[in-house]
C-alpha cells in the first residue's frame, strides 16, 4: 500500500478478525509532509524504466504548508518536486500553491 511517499506491507491474517492486521513501513521519504489529509497518491511506471514510481501531492516544508507535487523514482530512490511559487501574490504564496494542485 502506498500513502504519500511511504510504502507499506499490509498483513491481513486469514479469517479477517477485526484489528488483527498490521502495517509495516517498507520504504519512505522524510522529505515529504502531508499538505491535506486527502492528498493524492498515484503509482505508475512514470519514467518507463520497468519499475513503479510514485506521484503524490504534499508539502516540502511541514505538514499543512505549501502544496507540492512529488515524483519519486523508487528504484533509484530519487525525488523531484514541483511547486508554483507566486511571490507577486503576497507572502503566503512565496513557497507555492495555497490550495491543492488543480484548484
């Protein structure tokens, strides 16, 4: 399971008894923060190298701060980001969007 820039192993035992499953973090990035609790995450072979990559919206500064789009090449563990600083719109926009991408 992928949430933001974290990849988890999900273990749901046979019988599916409530609260008996577990999540184990397999790989993650600590340069990713949650922008909104409903951030978008997609998994695809974006660079066509035969391995899955992660695209996610989040923040580069701290939880709830600027909106940034992340591209994580998991195989090579490299991250590229895109935000749209708009200094002419005031101090709140110097680090990127204040809303989610596409808003």
